[in-house]
């Protein structure tokens, strides 16, 4: 993968998001923050408000990007996403249930993590001891639809205030993210990155099909459940701190693969692209509505919908010319 341009873009967008906003932070202000610490004029704005939000965005985006890339390799489809396994719908159901119970804060995050983990466990239980890809997809869609219906039912019985809070959470947002959110995602992300790096090679071979992968020594029916649980853990980590931000995983994997000239899944590249997408969404929030504090999920949707249409169109063109 040509990572130098991606790293440059990450640094540029990170710096822009750190400086731009309702109150402008200059390079001189950043220099003072680095050298004067809490005595600097812009210390609170940079260190306590913007930096933890951006670090949370990078961590969550990386988690979503890797989860999307693994999903696309697991299902051998560039349009695949963790939503196909019911992970996001399960997280949403868990969070909404906690909100309706009157809790908030990290209790909501705990409910989301519980739902995100419960969904793939149920998926593996229903799909059988040796789940095929098609069976996983159909079972996952069934779980996703059921969880979404239950979430809608809970929202219909909620008060206007709780329903509004739930809908804001369901969109995915970086507003109000502090150091505890950044610490949470960065405490678990390195471990998940290590696990993802260990399964990268078997994942590449599994794209060739079950029979060929098994002939190359990959225990497919043991590896596939591990991949499902890893996707769930990545989504749970991201959702716990920013909510179910959509389209990040769908975009990150194919973009990273194209930058790698199509040479198999690039999980590190997908992590970088996912982080870049989240930073871009945060910057778009800052530039378009600095006082409204729109959810970041609105802008990932605006980026992701055209990308999905382009992928479908490109697939049609390739089939016609094949």
C-alpha cells in the first residue's frame, strides 16, 4: 500500500481538526501548549476538548476500518460489512435498552458492548458447528432485522426526551468525547490490532475459497468463528466510545485494497483509512456547523452512500465487460 500519502493526509486533517472550530487555534498557540503546558492560553481548548475527541475518532475509525476489511474478506464481497452479522444492530439494541432503563454515560457504552458481543455469539450458535459463508450471511441478516425491530419497538415506547437521546446515539457522534473515551479505545485497540495481524495471512488464503484454503493448511471451520468474534470485538470497542457510526468499515477496506493494488486485504491500511474517514467527518462537522454540533455519523453517511453507489456501478460495468 502507498502509505506515505495516507499518513500525510492523516496528519494534515488531524492538524486542521485541531486548529479549526468555533475558536481558531494557531500554530503559535499549539507551540505554546507544547512548551508551556497548562499555563498556555489554548491549553484547555486543545488538551481537554479537541485532542481527546480526535484521538477517540482515530481509534474508533481504525477499529471500524479493520472490522470492515475482515468482513469483506470473510464473505468474499467488497460490499460486506459488520452489519451483515447483526453486530451493529445488537449494539444499538443494547444501548437503547440501557437508555430506556434510565442510565447514561458508560452504562450505555456497556449495554452497546454487551449487544455487540451477544449478536455474533447467537449467530455462531444458530449457524451450526461448521458454518458456511452463506449460512452466516442469512443468519446474520435475520439477527440484524430482529434486533432492529426490537430497537424500534423500544423507541416507540420511550418518552420524547429519551427517544431523542437514543436517536442521537444511534447516529454516532464525537461530541462530548473526553480523555476517558480516548483511554478506553486505546487500551483495547493495540491488543485487537495484534490479533488482526496474526490472522492476516489465513484471511488472505480464505479469500480463495474454503477448499483451497483447507488444502493450504488453514482450518477454515475453526478460523471463521474466530474472525466473527474479532469483528464483534472491534465493533464493540468503536461503538462503546462513538456509537454506531455507519459506512466507515464499508469504505475503508476497499480503498485500502485499491491502494495496495488489490493484493489481498490490507488491515493496517484499512485502519489508517478508517481513522482518516472519522477525522474527515469530525472536520466536516466543525466546518459546516460549529455551533450545531451535528453527529459525525451524518457525514460518514454522506461520504458512504455515493461510495456504495459507485461500488455497485463498478461491479455492473465489470460484469458486462467480463
